[in-house]
């Protein structure tokens, strides 16, 4: 529910009207300072509030202490949603009350002096395919007369990724090796991918637990959505084209998945929930287990998404990053986040605190809102010209790719999810 913590006029003595992390946001993450000791923190302006220290000093509800003393968010997000709301209200009160500045300020550290870490111990990772325009565009490259397979409009398509290779933003991405086969070759070869790509996605961090055999009804699915991050599921397109039939992605995708360090909570995102776009005429309605009146009314998230690329030559020449894409998540998603949770557990699959769901690539209907190079270059048939004259069909060594996501809506304060960045290193 929208409450006093979403008041656009509220300001914090620690942040003012910060563009990304005002007091209306309060995202959670894991950081360390120069001494190397990890702690859970909340971003406020250009600072991080050490929640373990704040709790130990007696400024937060006592029952939150054990989970805030951990070095990952799993225990905190295993608590009921009411516990996260209690934490949000307590932090909001402390950071907006001038009388609290004295006792709270010693627990603030400058963000630039901190290193961010993966916020959860990732138990499992599933990547979906909810971007309707992306699915249609990619399908058209391989099946011009029938881009979308018959099941797409009936079932949220997904596959299990590799949790062990999920990394926090800023981690370098090593160009992977794999088997590829040229169309005119008699057999495959093994070597570094020549078609390294990015995928503009949102990540969903799961909260709570359900026992094996207990599905999560769609009406309760948002209680299992702890927060959102930016996600880039790096892809070796040439490896993928050779290996993905008949079982789907494998080595083309499991070498690295990058996530932004801050978890913007479901509570902070409430003002940016709205009705999903109507389904195209003639499309089937979701089956009952994927249909809910509340989800039809407020199941979509409206988030602005931007992708930029900076090559090694551009950085050396002092040129600014080049924008590859700009779009909106609501316009890109065919299925809602609640439908993903409901479908994932519909067969009794258990989801646990810290599990990660990816939305799949989010592309809009317009050329400027495409969420992958595969689409932007029509599978490498056309090139993108960068400032300075370089061209790209796919990513080159030394390229730095950044995805930035934020939320804005009239009548509310804009909040940011932050950025997810990775630089391509040569294959070994």
C-alpha cells in the first residue's frame, strides 16, 4: 500500500532530494569499507547506513537484530513482509527526523569509500522470456513466418540458469569459449565466442519460503517478491544457436549473469505498479491459476531502462558512453512478476529467500528500445556506429556495458535501481 514513506515532499537530513536514493527509496544491499568487514546497509543519498551498527546501537526494533547482523540479505528476506515494512518505517522515521541526526549520523559511510557485494547467497536462478517484442523479434530472425511458438501466449517460458555464476555489477566478464558451427561448415569448432551480447533484464529477488509441493497462489505472489534489481544475462549468441536445440540455453548463458548491488524493495516500488497493457486482440486470456483481479489492476511495473556502451577507444579519447537503448518495462512485458512466481511454483516447486528470477530481455516496440544487440543488428547483418567511428555487430573486448533503471511517476518522487555494469575481457 502507498503510505507516508512515499510522500513526495518528504526529505531526509542525510540525502535531500537525491536523484537515485532519496528517503522514499531506501534500497538494501551488502557493503564493506576498507577494513573488509561486510555488513547490510541501506542507501541514502551518497551514503550507506550501516544497519548492523544501527541495530546494535538500539535504534531499530530488537526482533530485526539477528537478521541485520548477517552478511547477506537471505535471513532478513526470510521474515514476513510485515518485518520489511517495519524496517522501512523505522529507517524513514530516523532519516527524516532532524532530532535523529546526532545518534544516527555516526553510522553513515560515504558510498564512494565502500565496495558492494552480491546481496544474497543465491540458491537458485531461473530466467524467463516475458519480453513479447524481444521474443517476436528473435523469433522472426529464425522463423519469419511464425515468430512466436504456439505456447508463448499461454505459458510463461523459462529455463533454469546457473546460480554459481551470478556476479555483482562491476565484475569483469571473461569472453567464453564454446562450440559453434558456421552455416556452411561440415562440423562445429571450439573457441572464443564471436557474438557476445548483453540482455537488458530485471531481476526479482525472492522473499520467504514455500515447502516442496505447495504452490503459491497468484493472489499471494507479491508477498514472495522481496525486491527488484537490474540484471544482465550475458549471452554467446553463436554458441546458443548451435547448442540450444532441443533443450534450450546452456553454456551460451551460464558463464556470467550480472546484477546491480542494490535491492529496491517491493514496498518502495508500490507507487510504480499499474495495470499491464491489454493483451493484443485475439490472444488467449491466462488460465485461472495465472489470473487475478488485483494483478490485472496493478501487476505491472513502470520502470525506465537505458543501456550505454563505452569502448576502450572511446574512453581513451574522452568520449561519453553511447546510448544503445531506452525503453519502459511495462510496455515490454507480456507476463507480470506475480504470474512468474505463480507459474514457477504451480507444480509444487519450492522457492526460497535469495532465489533469483530474471524477466528475460525487455525490448519495446520501437527500434530505440531494443534490449539486445541481436535485435539491434538483426543478428549481425547491420552494424552500430559508435562515436569515433568504430562499429559493432556484437561486443568487443574492452567494451563496457551499463544498464541503468529508474522509476518515475507524476505525484511521486523518482527512485533509482542503480546501474549494472560489466567490462568484456579477452578469452583465455
